[in-house]
C-alpha cells in the first residue's frame, strides 16, 4: 500500500484500536517503553505511529511501543500516519515493520 494516500493527524489515543493480534512482538520491551515515555514527558516528539482507517476503526499497525509510551506518559493524543485500509492491511504492515525495524524477531515471534 502506498504512503501517498497517508495523512498526518494527531488522534486521541482512545480512538485507536489496539488489537494484540497485530502486535508481532511477544511482548512490549519495557526499556524501550520507558525511554519513549520519558521522551514524551520531556516534550520530545517521536515518529508518528501508523494506523489504517477502514471507515469504522483505526487499526494500529506500527508503533506499539510509542503508543504504549504515550499512554504511560498520559498523553491524550499521538501523532499518526493515517492510511486507508483494513485490519488485514494493518497486519501486513505490522509484519513488515517488525522485519524492517532492525530488531530481529525472536524465535518465538517467527510465524
């Protein structure tokens, strides 16, 4: 899916659907969450999370650590890259992001 149709928006955290099945990692890395949360609290911005909008739901596809850190920092909103697409599109992006982010998937995360 092309990013040409993506729109940037600051969205309420509670408007984003976080489906654990889309999180390719077995668990959230607490060190990363703490680091990102501290950055949010200190006023830094991080790259936007990626969500797919199917008209009914905004599916979080990439940025589970940033999303969790924003929640931990008690932010009301998070910057998003909003793309048109469905939950399966979000699943594909989540899988691609896991492979692209530099942290190799653990043996238990390969599926």
